[in-house]
């Protein structure tokens, strides 16, 4: 039985299919290996779906490849002509066939007397730059770089085949990584094995390859990370920085030393060098007689290298555990968490994230990895307790988000993360939200559950070194409930976009929220049933647009009569640009409401209940309109819909509140204070 090659069935189907034979083989010596194969087959299928690299195998005679003319390329791809026409043609073919949204130009750098040049001139859209005979490789590359027309330059060996998304990932990583000077790609062998993820260089100046022949799907091999240098086989650099440092060092004699000396000067200029594993390139390592390549890693000191200037400093490590994989396009808690990661990275932390159940759905895993977060997942991590037993000592900080994830992990974190500071991040006080629901419904059983949740959360707070809440209102509640618990406010974090259109160009009402969160379901039903009928009597053309994934049946039945259910919307910016106002008719809940933050960040005024704006620094009539009855909410909506001056005043005041309390700068100030010991270390 070869379970490793079984068809992609569900876990249940596989267990039913193989259970009778499992009972027999579990008694054999190979049981452990067999179960590992089954687990590997069934777990984490989204990650395994990347599969082997895509390779082009074209037969001669080769038809010239046509590249589209990019009038304003975002990146220039420079390829030195060093090997056979077959190798170069396949390299160019992969460039043409790759999936890319990025406009780019291709420049071939060759000698004047190269007999391949006349054939390459016939490739439309390719710029051929020829140097005088005897010109060295660094001179040829520098001359080609002088002719580029873009803000980024990529250098690519002619014995490679780039993989889909290669270029888009590089360009996006530069856009997301302000301190990046060089970004290198992950190099793969044609059979899918990993060649490398850049180099580290020891104190003696000896380069050591990173990730050579390691499992390319392992969590440690799949996130953007700083490295001492990246291979010249496939790397990109900011064009202005390349020219500022004088290009490639003329004294370097091999592609390896060219790349390492270039990286050294980039580090010396205060920029970082990163490897981005999600940008994948297959390297064939052809052995051309004219350009011999040493297949073994460098094992000799670099004479011009000054390690003390270039080796990346050891970064502080933080482990963050949440109930589930963060989905920032679907719910506000995840957006807060993602932005928290970005600020922790600014403060010098290497972030490792894990969902409590070690799930790894795409594209969310890849998005975190692209931005430099290590993500733990099965089958490489069997359990968080097992991971902490093996690697807990590397973490200086552990953040456990939400009560259920914290209760599963805090004991192992205390035992194995020696010397780490442990923070319980409540996200919101669950017991407060649940007790308010019990009061709203008059449900005694629900009240008992809320009391049990309260005991759980307070116990976790006393086990942690510090507790985070999202508002001063919740800190005040804890000051009365648990005065012995150290508490700090770390609220929602948002980018401030501002208003895209004046009020006269806007129409309709907007609600945004995850329907997996019960208060949102209750709020939409309440608004549709009791508020919209009043609003429609005075504004018969107004529509209530509802954004939220997977609306349940009770929401679906409310569609129609001016109610539009839009489901999951990946890009909400157009809706915030065109809606007249946003509503947050929550009747119970806790914490700070991301839906209100998001609306205010886009300059959209909000009509909300007092529960919805709790702890958000908003004042009725100045930065928000607040009402709690159906009649009061309807009156506020109608008034704001018809009064442009009021709209403008609330829009500007809301943006000011966001900048003061919920911006990246405000959050960074808070975190610097909360983590003073770590940032000083």
C-alpha cells in the first residue's frame, strides 16, 4: 500500500479506505513511517499544491521570442550572455511565459565579437548591449545597468528558468520593505530540490549557503529573511542604490564574489539584503567551458570582505499564537494582528506566527511569508507544545491572542520559553461580550457561560506577565475586576486613507463585518428589520449594502427591499469611496470595532450605537452620531444623509481621531513603551 501516492481524498475518505489495512500494518516496524506518510499526504494540501517547478523544453530550430514593449517598465531584467543559444533561448522563453502583472524590459549584455549576438538581435523587444572584446563580466553588467529605464534592476543568469510570480513577488517585496536594498530569489534544482536561500558569512569572511538541499516546503525555508548576500543567479536591487555604490566591484572575478561584494556595500549604506523564497527560479548550473562554475559552496575567505560591517545583527524573536490563521481581508481582529506584526518588525523582531490548530490556508500563509513572518504548520510542526519543547528558548517574547489559544499554549510557553516575556492579548474581553449578550436575551444559561469565560480570562491574565486590551474602557473594567493584573492598551491599528469623494458624489449606507462574529449577525438583522423601514420612508432610493463573507440563512432572508448582500469583497476601497455613510448598529459586544475604524480611516462618517463606539475616543455630534433605538438610528442616518456640512465635519473629525489613537505611529509609540525591556535588549 502506497498511501503517499493516494488520490487527494478527504481525511474521512482516506481513513475509511485504508482503516482495515492500517490495523494490520500498525503492528509492524514500518507503522511510524506509514502514518507519517499518511499525515503528510492529508495535511497542509494547500502548501503542497505548489508542486515541482514548471520547466520549458523547446525543440530546435528556435523561433525568436517576442517581448511586449514596456513604455514605462517597473523593473529591468539584465541577462549576461555567457552560455549556449539553447540555454539563453529557454531562459527568455520562461520570462515570456511567466505570469506577471509587472511591466518589465529585458537587456542582454554580450561581447561585440560574440557569434550569438546576431541571432539574439532578431528577438523583438529585447535590447542587446554589446561591450568591447575582453570586457570583464562586472564591466558588462555595469554598462548594461547604465542603460536601464526603471527604478529596479534584476540580474538573471542565462541558465535559469523563472517560475510564475517571480517578478511580481520581487517588486511587491520592495514596495513592502522600505529598508530593502537587494532582494534575492529562492534557487531550485530542476527536480524541485532546494539549491539555496542566500549566504551567511562567518567572522573569517567565509560564505556558507543557507537552506542547501533543505525541504523547500519547511516553514523555516518559506519567509522573507535578511541574509548577508544573495546569489547573482537571480537578484534585484534598487537602481538608484546600485548607481550610488558604483555598481559591481571591478576587482571581483566570479559571480559569487560579485554578489557578495555588492551586498557588502549595500549593508554599509544602511540598507538590508533579503532572500524572498516566494520568488522562485530554477537554476540548471550548466558547465560552459568559457565560464566554469564551481559546483561546491565557497570555502575560502573573501579578501576584500569586512564581516563586521555586513553580517545582519541577530534579531529578537517573537512567537504569536492566535485561534486561527489571520485573514485580514475578512475580519478586523486579523487586520489588527497583521499590522501589529509590521510594527514588531520595525522594532527589530523576527515574527513567528502559528494558528492554535496549525492550519495553513492559502493565500494567507504566503502573504505572511512574503512580508517576512515565519508561519508554523503541519506536518512540520506536530504541536505547539512539541515546537516549544524544541525551540522555545529562541523566543524573547510570546504573545498569546484570545482566550482559547492562550489556554492551550501558556503552560508550554511558561515551561520552555525560558526568559521570555509572555503577553495575553485579549483582542476583546470575551466575558464582557458574552455577559452583555446574556443580558440582551435574558438567558440564564448564557450568563453561566459568561461567568466561566470570565474565570478563564482572569486566570490567564494572572499567568501572563502582561495583558493587552484594546480600549481604556476595558482597562477600567479590569482595574475593578483584577487590580493585581498589569494591563496595557494596544488598540486597533489602521492606515489612514482619507476621503476619496465629496458627500455630493456619494450614496447609500454600508455595513462591513464578519458574520462568524455573532454581534454582526444580530446587528444586521436588527437594522434591516427595525431601522431600514423608517429610513426608506424618507429616503426611498437609499440602499443598505452589507459586506461580509458567508452570510447565514437569517441574513440571506433579509436581502431585497433596498438590502444588498455583497458577501466577501477582497477590495473594499471602492465601497468606502462611494458610500454616503457607514452604520454600526451593534446591540452587544466588547472591544474596539474595526468596522468603525475602517470607515473613519476612509473619511466616511459613522452612525453607531453606544456599545459600538465604546472606548473609541468618539464624541456624539463631533466625530460620530450615536443612537440606541431604531427611531434614533434612523433619524441620525437621515440627518447625516441630507446635511453636507455635518458630513464634512464628522469626516474630518473622524480622521483626526484615527491619526491620534489608531494610526501606525500611535501604535508604535504604545508598543515601544509596552516592550521597553525587549527593544532595549
